[in-house]
C-alpha cells in the first residue's frame, strides 16, 4: 500500500547539547516546533547530498567521455584573475 505524505517515522539522534540548545533557540525565535526545525534541516541536507551525488555522476560521465579541461589551462586562467584583463574561462 502506498503511503501518504502524512505518514511519518520517528528517527532518533543524539546531538551535542550546544547544538540542541541552538535548535531550541531557533524554534522559539521562529515560533515553530523543534521537530519542524529538524525536518527543515534534514530535508535541506538530503537535497544537498542528492545534488552532490548527481553532480559527481555527471562529472564522471564527462571524464569517461573525455570532456575535460587541461589542468594547465585552468591554472593559467586562475593565475590571470589577479590581472586587469584576466584570460577567458577555459572550455
């Protein structure tokens, strides 16, 4: 049976007291529950990790397809950023 968006499951984690106190302070300041704060933080972290994984797979596909930029070209470009007229971004 497919669950609805209201289905939940309790996850338990031990966190350092200073972090727990910050969460409590944020919850009070935002007039939200501690659980709401934790869901927001966990959702943002999961999204970030999913993006990181997707970007890693895309980068590996580029490497496998030889779509890479020479390290020397990157270094020359980076070194030129301090100049009045830096080199164009290498492609």
